[in-house]
């Protein structure tokens, strides 16, 4: 195993900024943390990796994956990793990767049958949870509007269990731009809302429409009127009386499961 890097090694400098999202974004970088996430970053081969820093234990655990990457791997003690980053990172493993110079062109939209649109979801944990749910339940990709938190923020990636790094996605500047992209490919746009006048999810699923874009908004304010008005359908999940709404990730899971399940099967 290679020796531990010295605390003054200039290659550690970017890791002193892993808690500064603005610094990272200005330099076209993002952070992947944890052994599982870093392994999936390597396996996806969708993002160019700047470098990886690991503790000796993580280096041993990830040896086969690290041997497969043509990038710099730095080894340091847990204490030094915490000293450099300012955080006690779980599992002793971080990677810095390059944000794509050119955004995903969205060609996958033409082949998709069911996609999520995240509009105004500012909590990175919810963004990560939605990507994880989308990947688990077979969504074909995700559109993220300009008012939604950055999917490549480290908390989003961590919460998604690296689904952000594996599932096709693109950012649309606004809800209107997302709608325009979807219209080109004849998507039926369904806004998920708790409004009483919306169609029940079970009934909507029985329509068996394809392709579908399921639009989700923030838990606090829900979807803006602009997004509701642009939708072809307003869909709601039936809930017990006295409950105003579901967590957005839970709601997405229920809706995706219903839309992926053939309602004609016994």
C-alpha cells in the first residue's frame, strides 16, 4: 500500500473545501462520500474523477475498485482526513469528481415511459431520496427545475445512495422549460397534489397513459400555480382525514409503484 500523504501535500488542498458548495461548484467539482457511493461513482464511468482520498482501512476495502481507476488515490489517517476536511466522514472515503462540461442532452426523454419532474424542492435530502426512489421503482430519468436543490450536492448524492450518479437527469431553467421539453416527446404531464378536486391515483393509473411525467413540488407549498396549470392531469393520493400531506419522497414512491404496476393484473 502506498504511504500516507503529508499534511502539507498540495494535493490535499481541494479537500479543505469539501464543505463549501460554492467553492466546489465554481471549480466544476462535486463530492462523493462513503465507500458505497465512491464505488458506484467509479462503476458508473459517467463522471471524470479528479482524485480520491481514503483512510488505510477504506483503501484496503476498496482495493479492487481503486485499482480500476486511472486517477490519483491519496491515503491518510482518519485524524488527518478530519483535520483536512473539517468533518468526521463516515467510512473514511471521499472522491472529487468533475461536473460535466456539457449538460445531459436529454436524448433519454425520447425513449422514456415514466419520468419525475422536481419543481421547487429545496431540501437536498429530499432530492436525494427522490432519485433513490426513482431508481428503485424504475423511473427512466429526472428533470430538475432551477428552483430545486443541486442533485450533485454531497448530501443529495449521499442520500440517493449514488442514484444521482447512475440515473439520467437534466436541469431545466424553469418549470415552463421542463414542460416544453416534455411536450416535444408527447408526455402526459401529471401534477401530484393533495387538492380535493384532483383525480385519485388509482383511477389515473387505470388510464394506462404513456409516456408520463410526474411533477412533484415542495412539501411546504406544493406545486406553484404555473406548474399545476401546465399539467394535463392533477393527481392525488387518498389520505386519512386530518392529514394535510405526505413526505414528498413517500408520495413519489406510492405514485411510481401505482403507475408501474399493471392495474389489470390480479
